[in-house]
């Protein structure tokens, strides 16, 4: 089949973009021709949120995977979450560059609302990768892919078409090798206990919970490492006394898999908090692959509670969060038991081989 992928700023490093890129690579691996259309991260007039820019590392990943990258220009779009046709791309050449009649299927990604410009295409069969719980539908949408059961139930309750539903968790390929000298590079003692979190540089998703919990850990041989994070994380730590600040390490955000997995290799516990929560997090899947026990807390979305399951802690108060961190640091038997459960949960629900089988099944159903 000849398949098109189309996404606004589709080479970014946000969770939706990385999922969409990985899906394109898997579709290509199953023998299909994939053209990947992406735009510049154009201004969104009327919104405070700024879309993550395209990333050259992600661009190279797709190119190396044999994906045909095709750029579309967008001048700007207006923020209008209730627009019947989606947020229109102004000053764009999309209809000159993209021809729906060339493709057997079009894949799009969004929060489940009308997604421009796909609302303007009436012929090409469309697969909508949904990362929210809105339940927009149109006749040529043949499949709606949700990323976890928690999200799917919300989508169905909002009117989603059950006959089109597929569930496909985050697509995470773990590299075969990565640097294992993380602690040495950042001056962390080998016998230290290290909490860590990986999050994009976006102040709108900032939550102080994991840092405030770490502040209450008295052991001087404990560390907190944040890969990425926003200036708000740094401002909070800068308000602490110098002794506690010394044991918090910030590393610039990166899309390089080797650096991300080196970080995960070097920590003991994934101490997560995010204002908007998670639907089903790629970052948590990566941590689970390394056997890192996850401690988290509620956000606006709480799909990560199901993701963690009984292999970690989902804490509804700061006191509970602090207690979980202390228990994992002090009780080696508990830590080892939960680490093994984390790996088992990853292998059963999120491993790359499992996801490959699910994608093959979806593609087969499209062709039938």
C-alpha cells in the first residue's frame, strides 16, 4: 500500500509526534511505501501554548528508516478549539503539495477533534491516531487508534465509534546499546540512590510534586536528576538552600535515544509528576523497559495510573509520594520485587515485539 502520514510540526519531540513517527516507521517496516508530510511549527494566534519545533534528530531517524519526508508551509493558524473543520492552516500550500488520490490510506494524529486539513479530504480512507478523548468522526475515517484502555473508555463515553476502535500503546524501540557511564559523567557516586524524571521543556506541564517530595528526603547520598524540564523546575530548586541544591542535576532536553537511555540506566526510581498527567506515556514505557520503579501522582489525565498498575506507586498526596520514595530507597527487597514486576509488565503490554504484532494486525484489517 501507499500510505501518507500528515501532521502539523510532525517532526517534533512531543509525545504525539514521537508516537506518530514511530508508527510511520513500523508501517514502513511492514513493506508499505510511506510519505510523511509535516509543517513548520507555525504560530498559533490566540493561544499561549507554543507547539514544539521540528527536531533534526527526529528528521534523521525517519530518513534513516526510509521514510519520504515532504514539507508543507504554514503561515499561521488561529486557536479555535471548536472550529467545525479544525484550526485552518493559513498561508499554506497544503492543497498544492498533498494529493489525497495518490494514497490508499492517510494517517493523521490529534486530540480527537476535527483535524484540519483532513476534514477537507473526502476520498482517502483515513486512520486517526487519537491522543485525547474527543470523538469526532467522518465517513472516510476507517480506524480510530487510541493508546490505552483508560483513554478508549473516555472516548467511547464521549460518542466514539466502537466499530472503528483499535488500542495501540506507545511505540518504543529500546536501543541495543547506549552509554553506561551516566553516573561517572555527572559526578554521582555509584552507591548513591538516584531519583529521576524525563520531561520536555514546557512550562505549561510543570508540576513541582516530584521535586517537593525529593526535598523531604534527608539522606545526603540521594540525588534527583531531571532530563529536560522547564525553567520553572530550575527556579524552584534555585530557591532551596545550597546543600540540597547540590544534589539536584539538570540535563538539557534531548531527542537522542542513546542519551535518554543512558540517563534511565543511571537512575534507580522514575519520580514522575506532570500537571496535565499522562494518557499513556512513552517516557514511562522507556523507564519500565529499564526496570525502574515509577512513582507518580494525579494530573488532568490519569491513564498513567493504569500504566503503572501494581508495579509502582500512584500517590494522591505529597505525604504519600514522600513515603513511597523513602520506602524504595530503604527497603531493598521491596525495590527489587517491584523492579521485576515493572519489567514483566513492560514485556506483556509495551514491548516493541508486542507492538509490532499489534501494528501488523491493524494493517491486515485495513487491507481486508
